[in-house]
């Protein structure tokens, strides 16, 4: 067995194919890869461009499962858009890191829970909130990402307004 040591700078400057190979080797060696690649058959289901109302419905269905809520809101971050029609991609390893779940299996469970919630919201068993590729990415429609970001922003504005109302209420003396 031969080992090699690379600096972070060397890895950053390596061609994309080399960086992806290194990533896959690390994932495999740490046992973080999902047991079987998850694919969504194109003829049986499709990614849905979710509105803010759709995302709110999904959130309502999963609200009691904090890890799934965290994964859903994580998909509101800007992703990488590619393809025709365009899809937004998110690395499963980034979702794992940002949500602090114990392993990729936990991320996949949450994503499947989100898919199931959308099926219930839309009352259509063929719809999918997200899909996956064989390179460790979660795929969603760009409108869905924008809707999640909008919902998050709205939630934060409501929270801030409620805190400001509470601060004003505490500042005024009782009559």
C-alpha cells in the first residue's frame, strides 16, 4: 500500500475530476457512502417545481421531525444549477455537514420523508420534491429552492416582528 499526502491548497487547485475522485475515496474509506445508489425512475416520477405554499405544506407535514426540517431548510441555500431543464444540485456531504446528522443514511431518510410529505400535499404519488444522482448529489427544481428561501425569509421576518412587538410590550409600563 502506498500513501500520499496532499495539502488543502493542492486539492483546491486540482482539476475537478481529481477533486471528485478524492472526495469519493474519502467518503468510501470513512463508510459514509449510502449502501445503494438511490435513483428515481424518470417514467414513474418527476421533480416538482414547488411554490411557497407547497413548501409550507411539506414543512407542516414534517414539523415534528427536526432533522427533516433542518434538511428541508438547508435546500433553501443557493445550489449549483445545471442542465436543461435546469435543476439545482446540493452535495449530500454538505447537507450532512450543515445539519450535523450522524451519517448520509440520516440525510437520505430525511429527504425521503420530504418526498413523502410532498406526495401527501399534492395528493399525487408520482411527484418528487427531490431526486439523486450517483455522484452524491440531491437534485431539486430551481423554483423549489427559491420557494424554500422565500419561506425561510418570511419566517425570519415574522419572528423578528414578534420579538419587536414583545420588546415594545415589555417597555411600556402597565396602567
